C-alpha cells in the first residue's frame, strides 16, 4: 500500500486536531515538550478503544443481541483508525531513517 504525501498530511491533520481538542495532556503541559509523545499516546489509545468497540459489537451480533449495521460501522471506524496509525508510524520511521542516513 503506497501512502502519498496528501494522505499523510490529512492523517496528520486529523491526529493534530485530536490533540488540539484534548487541551492539556495528562502531565498538565500544553504543546511544547511532550506534545508529540502525547499525540502518539492518544492515537494508540483511541485506536485500541475503537478496536475493542468493534470486537464488542461483533460479540453482540454473534450472541444475537446486536445490529449488523452497528458491527459494520464499528469495524469500519476501527479499520480507518488503524490505517491512520500505520500511516503515521510509516512516516515517522521513514523520517528516522532519513535522519540516520545524514552525514555529520
């Protein structure tokens, strides 16, 4: 799967908007130091929560207590969150490799 610059920029915009809507991080700092770490932590936590919600909706459907539309919606949201997280990870790893290739 190839990720273009526009895809990465839109994924970053979504994640950056998520960080801005949260205000302060758990350490009480806003932006500045720890901002990127807090953003990544929020991204991973949000993705894990969406995956759990999709699993819960699937379990309810298997038990006969859920709606198929809810399962499909939850799985779609979880897949989208996972794709965003993987795209951000790939860009960070690519940037790290570029930095490591630089000559001092």
